C-alpha cells in the first residue's frame, strides 16, 4: 500500500545579489537570526508523500535578507532527543535560547556550543532520530 511515512524537508534558494531568499517546507521551519532575535517562518503542515488522500500544495515564502542575517534549518530529531535529568525531550525552545544567547559568536563557535549542549543533554541515552542542523551566515 506504500505505507504512511512521509518526509519532512525544507528547501531554499538564495539570491545573494538581490538579498532575497525563497523558502518552502514540509513541516520544518526556517529560523532567521537578525539583530539578536529569531524570526521563524513555518513550513506547511503536511509531509511530502505519505498517505495521499488529497492534493498537497506547498507555499513559497519570499524573504528579504540583510548582510548580518544567519539562517538555521534543522531536523526534528534535534528537538526530539530525550535527555536531561528527567529524560525529557530537548525541545526547540532550548535551542532557540542558546542561539540567541550566542548571537554575536561566529558560526563555528555557535556550532560547538549547540553540539556540546545537545550532547550534554543526551548524556548516555541513545540517539533517537537523525540529527542535522544547518547554519548559513553572510548570505548576501
């Protein structure tokens, strides 16, 4: 029957000369870090594939970029990881707070902080899902 599994994915096209971005997504957000704050653009609420009981369309989001913007994309496995003292999920709010706190850091410094915090959170618990975080800075 083809199963019920769908795929969550985020795609973007960056036009650096025009300082513009076009974003479309199946259930994954785009985070734009600007001036120490994160603006979230949500993806459409349905996956690619899965049970196809109706036609699905995906929205394009057109975003004007600034030179200091940093973009973040990530899989759901990052926030869904169990850990901490109570074995709860990591949650995107924790990640957002860490990114904002390190907004003036280089992308490499931020990567190290994000990775260390997530690994500390997970501790000895097994990784439950795929984990990918993509950060892109100075896109125009």
